[in-house]
């Protein structure tokens, strides 16, 4: 019962930190590329949880054309509670609270499809290119499969 309550409180606390934080599991190394459920059918949402910030995200068409993200947000070191007991202490006025700061950055990029009909026909051939980190600090580039078209 305590662990279930702690999980619910942790999820609620994460939702207060930032919108993108609530959508991920906050596990370092997590990368998601998807269309937001209930969101815009023509916007791909890229979320990374990594020690390095996401610096660029681009949708790469089969022709080689590139569509850069129109929005890129980074939240440094999201705060989460350590244990369910610490979460319960947060409800007691004056109680000492213990929290920990994860050595991660949660980044969210939004990429708008240039031609949703074209994408729906050939989404298997599209890719998403990411760049994490800065020059001289272990910069990494990744090429990922694009998400399935929401119209299929």
C-alpha cells in the first residue's frame, strides 16, 4: 500500500516540475520519439532524459530534406523525492524534507510535419536526427526511426 501511494505521489510531484517530466520515467538514457496522444497529429514530440541536453532535433525525409524542431526546451536536474516516507513527510507542516537532484536533463523538442499526407504514406523511410551535448563535452549524434503515422 505504501509503495503504491508513494508511486502516485511521485507521479504527481513529477507533474508539478514540468510537463515533459511527467511524460517520461526519468530514467537516464531514455529517448522517446512519438506523436503526443491526444495532441496535434502533425507534431512529433522528442523527449530525452540524459546527462547531456538535447541541442538539436531534425526530421529527415527520404529525399534528404531536413525539418528542424520549432521548439526545444531543457529542464536541468529535475527534483524528485527519495522515498515514499519522504513524500509523506512533505504533507506535515514543518517536517524536514529530503529530496535528491538527479544528474540529468530532460529535453523536449517539437517537430512539425511539413506534409502530413506524404509522411503518412512513407513514414517508415523517415528518420529523426538528434544531437546531444556540446562540442568538446562528449557531443553525440543519433539517428532514430521516425514514429508511425497517427493516421494509420
